[in-house]
C-alpha cells in the first residue's frame, strides 16, 4: 500500500519560495503571535504571504488575526482564502473551532492531507505556526518540507531555554536550517539567551520586551500592528531577515553560515 | 472538488513508481479509497483520465472502497462509521480532513473521542503493474 499524498507535497509547495517555521519547544512563548504578526508585516511589505496553523490541537492564529467568516474554496484542491492579504489555512475551517484530540498518527495524517490538497499558488513566503514540543509536528515538517527554515522563539525563562536548546539540538542533528532565535518577553537585562545561542552557533536575532498591552490587541490586526511587540518584531526582521535583494524581493538567509547566505543571494 | 488534488497525487506517485521500476507502460493501477473520506470514485476516474501521462495512456485503474472502521482506545469497542448519522457539514469536513472525525465522532459504547481509525481513510495505491522494462 502506497500513500500517494507524500509524492505530491513538493509539487504543492513548488511555487512557494520560502517557508519559515515559527517554533519553540516550549508553549506560551509567543509563537502564534510572532507567526501572525510576521505574516501581517510581510504582507504589508507587499510580499505574497501564506500562513498555515499547524497547532492542530490548540490553534490560535485565527483568534489573534480575528478570522471568523473565512472559508477555503474547492477548486481541484483547496484554495485558502485571503484574509488581511494573507492566504490563511487552518484546521479550524473543518473543526468549527471545536476540539481536535489527535494522537501522533492522526497529526501526521492531518498534516499530509493538508499539504497534499492545499493549493497555495505563488508565494514569496509561507509562515507556519507550530505547536510546542519537538515531536510529531517538528519531525514531520523536517521530513516533508525540504525548504523549511526554522525561526526559534525563546524567552528569558530558564525552563523555556532548556526546552529550546533541545529543539536546537534536534534541528542541528537533522541539519534543518535555523534562521535564528528571537528572545520574546524579555524583562531584565540578562544576556543568557544571547550567550547560549552564541555558544551553540545559532544566530541571535534580537529581543522583544514583555508587552503587557498585547492582550488588548488580540483579534484586531490594526491594534496588533501598532503594539510595541509588533514594532520590535518589525525592527528585528528589517535588520536581520532582509539581508539581500533578489529580483527586488527580500531573501532570508537560509542559516547563519556565510557560505549558505552567499549562495542564497546568487540563487 | 478536492478529488482532483488526490488524483494528481495518484498520477504523480504512479509516475514515480513507473520511473523507479523502469516501466515503459503502466498496465494496471489498483486504488483503495476509504469510505470515511467519501471520495467520489467517478470524479477520481474522470480526473485520472484527464491527468494520465503518456505511460498511463492505456492504464486500467481499478478502484475499491474500504469500510471506515474505528476502535476505541478507551474501552476497546470497534464500530463502523455511518455518514448518515452526521450533518452534511460534518460529513463534508471529514471528507476533506478525515482526522476531524475526532472532533465529531464518539465511541458509541463509552463516549470517548480517543479512537483509532483502523481503516477507511484516505486513498492508497495497492499495486502498480507495468511492462517493458527499460534496459
């Protein structure tokens, strides 16, 4: 028995230039907020952006972006609707925002199904919001999405850092490219996260200070884009993620090594 | 119709298998469609006829269906899924993403949503028969 879905995934992502996986091994560090805000920021820069929520059991990006009425169109596959200029795909279209209690095999099947039937078309960037952990979702993304590059979210919490280092170990072991690490929810002046990343040879992209107003912007993209959080994120991506131009479009460095960066500029 | 997307996946996978096996021509492809997903065999057949490659010009596609069977992890009960017990929107959601059965279906004996889908999901290639190995 051969599952034909595996074969078609690359074709479905053929016109997607970059895939950015927003991940962290720890929950509650701001992955969904970062993924949603990044998608918004890039869309506002004029890029063709998609956002896929892979946190099947606890999806949040639709809540953050205030997406209620949108639904995909069926046309020889599933075409995600454009919301706030972002092609948006989430399991909530099919669960009606009810629970999806999945075990590992269910997760993998669901991911494969979505990747096999979703027609993204041409995208400059597909942002993927990940569930916490380094289990099924991370392993499947590494297995199925060869273009994936990881943006890792940490916080100054020792607990979060401890988990993040395990994610980095996995990514480095599997040679999955890491764009860099953002430290979110910073409160003091500790440089622990930055130092740890340097020690592990991972690019430290910058810090975002704890924004106690962020909760008020959930569900309202106009408010969200004006938050301190969004402004800090924008500074980080303009400084660190738009490093070279390719046909007038920004390019992400595939990872922190100069060799790979050079390659992507001339690709 | 997302049957087209599935048919594209089948054609793509059969092409790869034919290339790997060195087939000049694909004679027969046996497909199994899970009942859970309620994929329309006629649409798949039509889509395959449109999408088939040169090597598949004369391929006979045989499609069989497999009953959707669940087994409760909580109490061990096994049961068959019946679409008619669910609203159209639910059937449609399961049609696209079979795993959302966990959102809507409960074990008839103990009410748990923790069950395995033993069979009847998705679309699988059971066998590919080809001739004329390239030398």
